[in-house]
C-alpha cells in the first residue's frame, strides 16, 4: 500500500487573557494617496477591455460552431448499420486553443435537453477501461473513478437495472432511456495524443452499442485527415462516416485579438496603450510556445495591473481627477519624467521660455497641460493605427509586395520603425506601377476607412479615374502609369565594340498620361499622410502615463526561471534570510554548513558534495554531525526526513534500490536534475 509521511504543526495556543496585538496601519502618504482612485480606474478601464476581448473570443469560432451544431441536429446518429456519424474537426497545431473550442461546443450542444456532450482527452484514457469509466461518469454526471479496480457504479440501482460495474455501457444506456436522449456526443479532443490501438478499440466498441445509444463522434485533428486515418485500424475507419470542419487558425485568431486590443473607439477617451516592446514580446511568446488566447488576455490584464498598481502617475488618465486628488509628490514626479525633461529642453531650444517657466512653477498649469497632452498623445496613437489600417489595405491590392501581418506592421509603427523602412519604400515602388483597375479598387477601399484631407483627396481622385475610364473604349486594356515597365523599352547600341543598354520610355497615350497624373497625386497624398502620422510614440511628452512598455515584469511572471533562485536560496540562505548566524565573516566568506542554517539548506549542500549515488545512512550521519550530537534524536530525525522529502519534491533526488551494498536493505539516493529537458 502506498503511503506518504505527513507532519502536524501544533503551535502553542495564544493565551486568552492576552490582548490581541493589531498591526498599526499608517495612512496613505505621498504618491500612495492616489491608490484608491488608481484601483477604481483600473477596474473601470479593464472591464471595458475585457468585455470587448471576451466577446471576440466567443465570436472567433462562431461560424464553425454553428455548422457543427447544425450537423449534430440534422444528422442521423446511425446513417448505416455499423457506422456512426462523425465530425472531423481540423483544429490546427495550437493544442492550447482546443479547450476553448470544445468548451464552446459543449455549451452550444448542451443547450438542448435531449443532447449530452462528453469530452475526452488522452490524459483521461490511459486504457480502455478508464476511458469507459470517464465516458459513463461524465455522461451520467457522476464522479469518475480513477482506480483500476473493478468498482461498482455509484448510481443507485433502480427497478430497471441491477448494480453494474462502473465501466459497463449499460449504465449509459439506462441513463439515455430514462432521459429520452436523442444524441450522445463523444468528443476526442486530441486524437494524435491517443494511442492508436486504444482509440480504434473504443470506436469499435461504441459502434456495437450504436443501436441502443445514439452516439455522435467529434474528432479533434491537429494535423490532417490522412494522418488520422493512418492512426486507426481499418475496421475502426469503416465505423466512421465523417464530415470535415475547419476551425479558424490560431494565427488568424491571434491577429483578430491583437486588432481588437488596439481598436479605436470614440467612447473611450482615457485608455492605456500597450507599447511595442511588450506587444512584440507577448506575440512572440504566444507563437513560440503556442499558448491559448486566454493566456494572451491574461498577459494584457497583467500589463494593466502593473501600470495602475505600480505607476502612481497613471492617475492622470482619469479625466475627472481633481487638483485635491493630486499631491505635490505627483507633480514633482511628472517634472522628473524623461519625456517631460526632453519636452522642456526642446521648448528652450526653440526660444520659448514662458511655457517651461510656468510648467516648473505653476502646479495648476502643469495639471492642465498634462491632461491636454494626454489627449493629444492619444489622438497621435489613433492616427498611427489609422495609417496601419491603410497600409494593411494597400498591400492586399499589391500581390507582388511581400505581405506583412497586421500585428507586425502595428509593432513596427509603434516602435517608430515603419517610417522610411524597406517595406514602405517597396510599397510605394509597387504602388507607382499599379494599373487603373487596381487603383480603382484601392481608392474605393481607402475612401471608406480614411477621414479628413486624405479621404477628400481619394474621393476626388476616384471620380476623376471613373470619368477617365468612361472615356476609354470598352474592353480595352487597363491604363498604365509611366513607371510601369510596359511603358519602357531597352535600346541596344554598339560603341567601340561594346554593347550598351539604355532604357527609354515609350510615348504615353493621352489616357495613360492622365492616369499617371492621378496616380502621382494619390501617392503624394499617402506620403504626406505617412510623414505626418508615422512618428515614434516614445517622443510624445508624458508617454510614460498613457503607454505601458515594460518587459521585465512580464518576463519574470510568464517565463520564470526558478532554477537560479532555488539553488541560490539553498546554497546561500543568508541572501534571503539576512540573519546574523549565517552572515559572512570578516574575510567575506559565508558561513557554510552551520547548524544554524535551515535543515534543507544543510542537506542540499551535502547533496552538492556527494557523488551520483548517496547512501541514506551516510547522509544522515553527516547531517547529525553538522547539527550536533546534543540535539534531540526525535527532532533530528524529523528535520532530516522533512528535508529529504523537500529535496525529493523539488526533483533533486529520487529513491533507487541497489543490492550491491553490503546491507541490501539500505536505500540509496540518485542525483536528478529537475530542470533538464529530458524526462
């Protein structure tokens, strides 16, 4: 029988006649006076962002879920003898997103009382018996038994049936008859992770019950239908009559979530923007580690928490903040921001002295200036997003251009790297060579998504282009610009027995010349728009208030590296405890292997000095020697066993049994690296 050693901690009871000592809480002072308002502001802003992202997550797979739900309602559970209607869902390689998809399917299908949904994963099905146990337990809403023993079911026997084993499908059949169910949907989430023989046996067994239990199968396939078919036996393959369903790819879903995160809404005046550094790191981690979209939302929420909880100046994002809510420390902190100092230096270099003087001396003027600049900074970021949307739309109409993900364009634009980049130069290069048909579609789309002067220019050029095309002969070739290679010829000349090539433009027709002028005006309007909007947000004054771009907190939380901290804490406990007993001596050498150190730290240092195999008796002898022979033996044994259990829990050691020792009953310990990639 397996057992584990446990310890009971029984502290001495507090005397009842002693008064309870209460910790004295100091009132909030300085920068912390804004903490209640910052917490309220965080809850308000994050609630809006979370609601938007939650709705999007539910809508990402809405079309696929609707198709699968309709398939379940309309399909015949037994289309032919010995065959079961099945939905083969191509989920893609993102295993982390499968849970969300099948959870949404479960909620949709279970809305009807005549249907039940049972989801099975490979971890719940190590063998056929356990698979049936979990299937029956989930289907009948009973608790699944994880033991391998032939236990009886926990459901009370009725007149219709006797007490049965908990992996007998008769239990599920009786439940279907009692509830008059029309569909029992069994979903195998990660088919590639299932053992092929086990999955085949399960399909064949459930097919034999098809005339009594109306099964419908869902198969979550991450690779392809061909690989899934190879995994199954021929007999199991003949039991499936499947229909294919494609799910929104993980990359496309991530793009939609990122776009929703930076969507511009007129109802949101104060808002927090994610900087390019944190956005790039989060997207890279999402793609490299194939995490779920919920993890992406969690990282965004942690960014909100880090900004509003740690940055006292985030209180200025609240438009309704009053001067009474702002302390002098807040204003001094604003004056020490790097962007503010750079802003003042720029004003002084331009010969402006009155504004810097008032900003440094007048607190009321500074508060109003901060609010105005936050609003203007928000508008500048919104203009950057509008330009990114224009670029994303332009590249769709230029097939020859190397396409970029919208999230990549967004990160480059927020980092100030999109302006004058190679991608921008190639974009204008190919745009100048566009024909009239491509430009017509481009102007139609750009006129819808833009505003201001660019929209007016596009509408005017669109009318001119439509008028120009109406003057051309029907069925003629599209108009071409002067930059197009079709309007240039190569001329070959021989000079001094050397062949020289020269490019010479062909004579443009009247229509081509007019079209070239329209295209030139459109390109110039875009260049003006890009020049005005594609700025570096880090150059905006007070960007530290409305934009969060710190990567180190996320790196420590979402990609932690505990090995160094654990090893340092065990080998040098003084670094964390700051106790005098373990403090370094006059020479700077730390007091190692002292009886005053924690018992686990002592045992860990003995572990470092030992070889690959350690005898428990020898290890205990060394442990007792360090603690001292005058210690209570019962206490020493308890400390040793607890320390050994903690090292084993950390994965540093494991028990092995060796008969090569003189006394074979001794247990030995083997070193084990818990942080290695090998199992």
